[in-house]
């Protein structure tokens, strides 16, 4: 059960664990240090993306990484955003979900999806044509498994016959569910099914996503204290001046962009049309926000209001951004945004 009111602004962290150019073990250690700091600063959750065979993601097993985060923190909630159900047998996925929710003492925020780059799925022998069907069946199985007892399922991709479910999640009936979307139809489905959403893009274009969500939300008598989150993702860097913040954020974004484009460049795949190819374009499209604490606060609050979002997902670590810079931004956000808004 949540102990926050999503009618207020809530802040969380999103991470790709993309290649920063240094030793991978040190990068893992730095992320744990950042998570500990965000726990002390009372941030809501740490969300980790799942990517494979690409420098864009050095955390191909989010649940494994998040189990370490859970043991280093006390209040910070944890969750994949998203766990690629297409690549896991749904029974194995269910068991991992139960373990992480139990290990964290009921702090799991469960993001699920099928993945955005078909080339990553292809490395596992999953063709683009099979992905939607596998994801749909895996989602159905996961939903049934949360009910406990024994599990049977007959589908095109999966078949289960009287499987005894000896594990269960800590949170009942299940951990909060998240999906990522930039489509009103998907947002409507999420609202009707009690899921949270995370979106990225210009705030004005995301308004139709949040409006579709609110239009399809089923209001229940006890819904007020469990109102869903409508998340807005932004890469954020706060410096002593605008010039200082830009000088830190720009090369970090260029490094992040190189990792993002790696599989596309290797396989002659067009990059997503909405991907900003320069740091200036990233600022213009609102993907990145950099500046002083005061200017960043005002920019983010304006974007949240325009988008109709109530959850700020900050990507504090990306590219070759140093840990000190990420920690500085985290502390500034807590002081300038979270404390002032409450």
C-alpha cells in the first residue's frame, strides 16, 4: 500500500545503466551509492530499463540489479521499467517478481513491456512478428499467477498444466504495475486496468496521453489513496550556473546518444524519428533540462503542468556524467522541488 498521495508531485529516478566509458564494476558501485543517497533524500522509486547486447544498457537483468539496490536502501521503491516479458518464460518471470517483492519488503514497482528494439529480441531468436503474441500471453499468465494456487494455461506460445505456485508477492493482490507509452489507446488500457504510466516527449504532446488516461480511469471508493502515477521522464542536470550545467550535461548526452544509436548504426537501422541528435535538440524537445536549481525547478514544474503529469522521473545518471554531478542534482532537486512543494 502506498503512503504517498499522487495528487502531489512525487519524484523518482530512471536509469538505463548505459555505458559511461569506465569500468563496469565501478559503475555498478556508483549507481548503488546514488540509490542510497536518493533513499536518504526520500525519493519515491528507482526504475531501471532492460536492454541487451548494447552499450545502451549495462543492466540486462534489472531484477538482479534492483535486488542489490533493495538491500542498500530502506524506503526507496524499486522496479524494472520495463521487464521484457517477451524474453522470459512467464513462470520464471513470476518467480523473480515474487522474490524481488519479498526481498525488498514489498517495495516493488513492476514495469512490464515487450521492448522497443526488435534487433535486441532477435538476438534471442524472437522475431518481431512473434513478440506481440508472446507478450500478450505472458501478461495473461502473469495476471493469473498473481492469484496463487495452481496455474494452467493453453496458448500458442506457452502451455502450463497444473503448476503449483509456491511463491507469492509481498504486496497483495500484486505489486503496482507500470507501462511505458506515448499512445492514448495504451494509456486508456492502463487506466482501465489500474496501471501507472511513464511517458517521454514534449509536454504539450503528452497532454493527450494523460487526458486519455484520466478519461478511462475507473474511480473506486478507495481509489484516492492509491491514485495512479502519470510519469514524465526527463534527463536532469543542475549546476552552479546555466553555463556550468550545460558544460556538464552536453558531453554526457553525446555519450548517451552514442550508446543509444549503437545497435542502429551497426545494423543500418534508422534511429527513432523523435530522437534528438544533439544536446541543443534534446533541450529544445524537452528531453533534457539543465541549468541552475531555480531555473530547472521552474522548467520542470511548467512541463509537468502542461503534460498533466504527477510523477517526475529524473534520469540523474547518463553517459559519462560523474557521480558527484548526479549527487549534486539529486540534492538540489530535493531542496528546490520536493521540499518546496511537499
